C-alpha cells in the first residue's frame, strides 16, 4: 500500500514562530493537573460579567427561527447605527453607518483582513514594539514586511514613526498603532494622535488604530479616538471592540470605522469570506450598546480596583510599579537580573502565579512581565502574598 512520502509545506503557517507563551501555559496546566492552585494572571481573558439585558436579548432572539439564517458580513443596520451613537455621544465623533462602519468578527479578524486590503508583497508596515502578536504578524499574512517602532512610557512614539519612515525603503504604506497599548499600557493624548494623523497625511500612509482598550481608562482618563484628530477621516481607520468594556469577549463583535473608501474595501473582501456573525449575537450586541451604557464604566472600575490591589501588594514586597492609566494589564519591569522567560517560569513554579513573559511580545519586551487583571480581588491578594514570600 502506497503512502505519501513528502512532508507537506504549509504556506504562512510554517513561517510562524512557536507560540511565545507555550512553556508557561504547559507548566500551568501540569501544575493544575497535579492539584496545585495557580492564580492565572497570564492570558488577558476578560472575566467581568456581561450586561444581563444583552444576555436576555440573546436568549430571546435565539428562540426565533428566522434569526438562524445567514446574516450580512457588514453587520445589521441597527448594530452599525448603535456604534455610531456611542461614538457621537461619548467621543463627539459623527460617523455614517452606511459608509464609515463595518462589523468584524472581533478586532483580530478585522485587523488581519484590513491589512489584506491595504498591503501586499513588497509593502512595508510600521508596527509598535513591544507588539501585541497579531499587530506584528498580520502584515506578514498579507505578504508585507514589518518595521518596528518603539512604544512605551516616556518614549516619543511619533518621533519613532518619523524616523522609521525615513529609514525604510520602500516607504511604509501603513502605520499600525494602538493606544491604550497592550502590553506596555502606554496611553496617548489627542496631541499625540494628531501628530500621527499629520504624519500619515504628509507621508501618504494609512493609519490603522486598534482601539481595543477604549473603555478601560482609569483615574478619570478617557482614551481619545484617533477620529477626534483633525483630518483623520482622510487617512485613518479604527477598530473598536465590545470585548473589554462590554465584557463580550466570546461574542466576537467589533467594528472597523473611519475612512469610507477603506471601510468599503474591507466590507467587499469580507463579503467573499463570511456571512457575518450569528444574528442573535448582533441583536443582543445592539441592545448592549443602547441599553447598557453604564457597563464600560463599571468594568473599568473593577479593573482599576484590581490594579490598585496588585500594585499595593507588590509594593509591600519591594516591587514598586507605576500604576497604568488604562487597559486591563500591569507591565512590570523585572526586579531581578533574570530574563523574562525564566523569571515567569519561576513565579509559576515557586509562587504559583502565571504571568506573560515580556519577551513573548518581541525583543523589546525583554526585561518585563505582564500581569493580566483577570482574577478577582481575593485571588490577586493571594498572588501578591505568594510573590512576597518568594522575595524574602
């Protein structure tokens, strides 16, 4: 009996590096299988309960047979109108739901397919570093090259963009940025976003802003939208997600908004790729946007309290951290001379606390770890006590 003797070459997939957090994940699972209690502050998987009114609407809509048919990949008209209402009321940004908004199946899917529309082989994209992994790899899926731009507290990101553009041949076509930033928690004011918009207009780049943490500002800080900057509609598109603020992570409801020509291009591509999200999810997400407007502030308050408990507890261990102004993370310089991966594994083995090593976000993340604020306050106190014992 014959057999296939050749190894099949997998396009794109074979070029991906090993999962950066696999060793931590493997050890965490081994410990839990052996009965150990691990506080998992590694994967940024939101745990705040979703709006009850949205869950009830989901149940109600799912009982109707007509809602189980194909939907539209652009998103239901009412859902697109609802996200426009949110942008207008919260950010003062007017959007046309027919021309400037399309739905995506989460921000990651939207970003990948958006860059398929904007980039091809031989093109260059500027990407912040350290990088949320999909920011780094999405241009590569489109066949483009990446040039990293340093990002973090105290770093002039706009200056780095200008320097990277000047040093690139061919000239970059797309700037990817994300504020508030994962993993570094760096934030932007409107002045920085205006500088980025002006640079993109002058240098003929498209600005893609991942606004995933739009709703999670702390201590009175309200993250600005890039579309609040003058001239942004000429060059910018933004990804807004219901994952964090509305606590709908598994629903995969997000939007790409901004320059009409680019939104239309993405909608056209997606019309070949999918039939949109499950219609009851879209109906329930519309209700969340319109009837649970208090949810983002409540979620932000939960994460802010957890941030304070984590930073206070680590401070008592002598590990003093600057508190982030946004996101659901704390980006922590390692207090020893250990590299990020061995330090993260030691926290897991000896303190039973799982974190993400900064090196998993690229070489510029070395020397840091990332805590995700995804366990309750009691569990976070437990984690800080365990870490304090480790440092004695």
